[in-house]
């Protein structure tokens, strides 16, 4: 249970990095919302890997290269799921892209990311 709550804190911190870059790109630089979202996901993934390995799942003794490859696979899958779902939700409803991103980020974070990180990337 501790790893779940730590991973949620890690998710909050990495989501802050994600949303900060998304906001910069989308609102200030007028980058397309799908591209801004994908780039934000990548920034969040970098923060999340570091915190997940060293704090949430305390998996420093694992092979960092192997973990990084598994993490990259999981993060790319997550970014694809996020971007696709944000596009579908935004284009098929009247929701603003930022609200779609929040809804999808919460859903994917709990239903996909935690389980992949815990049982695939950082398993002991």
C-alpha cells in the first residue's frame, strides 16, 4: 500500500511537470494540443522514472538499463493512450482539451501506469 501512495505522490509531481510543459506549449506557444500533450507526457515520464525508481518502488538495485527500457515502453504506451483518448474525448464532446487531459491523465494513471510500473518496470 505504501508504494501505491508514494506512486500517487510521484504521479502528482510528474503530472505537474507534464501540465507545466503542456500549458507552456499550448497556451503560450500555440502548439497543437495533441502534440503539446505528448511532449508534456514525455517530460512527466522523465520525472516519474527517477522518482519511481528511487522513492516510490525503491528499486535502485534493479538494472537501470533494463528498467529504463521497460519504462520507455510503458511511457510510450501511456503517452499513446493519453493522446488518443484526449483527442477522442475532445473531438467527440464539447470539453476543452485541458479538461480532457485532466480526466484522461487520472484514469490512465490509476488503471494503467501504476500497475505497469509496480509489476513490470520496478518489480523486485
